[in-house]
């Protein structure tokens, strides 16, 4: 593959499109590929030759033969493997001397790749902005720097005593009105 991507005659797919995953090809292109490759002819490579180029083994190919659309099933299966890109598919079709397919489908493949890139950019732009690292345990602003759990902003350590007293008195309380009453009694004594 050249730096600019696969080339067939004067047609060339740029490298940004050739590296796209096979998922960039929509149903229309896949069906047209099937029309070309599902037909077994002695003069042109069919889907089985493509399957071998893709690295499928004999038993896998035999299993795909049982499907109504073996080319579609092949593309679906290959899509899950590493290295399954639009450019690699085009290279394999060229190696199999199927320039007829490439000439016929080139503009549709290029259109699908362009649409895929636009969809990816739209999805990327719709993602919410997030900070890569979120920490709530350490203050990140200057105004909170230096505050510790030992600081007493009011200068009165009595708040802890008040809290403990209310908690102690509420230990025997069974209802909310009684808890409120207990806290009021403590407040009146501390104030």
C-alpha cells in the first residue's frame, strides 16, 4: 500500500479513508460486493478466494458456504478481526484481479468512507467535555489551600461538644419530636 492508499488505475483512496474500519461500508456497497462475489465463475476470483486472502481457514469457508449470502457473512466475520480495513479489502480485491469490482464500486466506497468520517466527527463533537482526572479529596483551588480538619473557623471548639451532647441525649430518643426536644434542650444550655 502506498502512502496515499490503494490505487486502481487513476483512482486512489487517500490514507485517512483506507485506514477506516470495514464498518464504514454500508449495506448498499456490501450487497453490490455480494452480487459480484457470490457468483462462482471459473474466470474470476469469487468470495472463497477473498476469504482465503483474509486468512479464513478451510472449515470456516465451508461453514460460510451454507449461508444465503456468503460474501456478506464473510465481510461480517472479517470485520471483527484485527486489520480489517477498507484499504485492506481494496488491496485484496486488486490482488485477486477484481479491478472490475473496484471500478464499479469505487465512488460508492469513497462516499461511504466520507459519510463515516463525518458521522465520527459529529459523534466526537457531541461528547460532553470532561476533565481527564477528577479528584474530590484534594482541594484544587488556592482559597481552600491550608484548611485542615484541625481548623476551627469560629474559634470555638464547642461545636464538637454540642454535637456529642445531642448524639448522647438522642441515644434514648425513639421519635423525631423527642429528638428535636433533646437538641433544643442542649442548645439552650450551651447558649
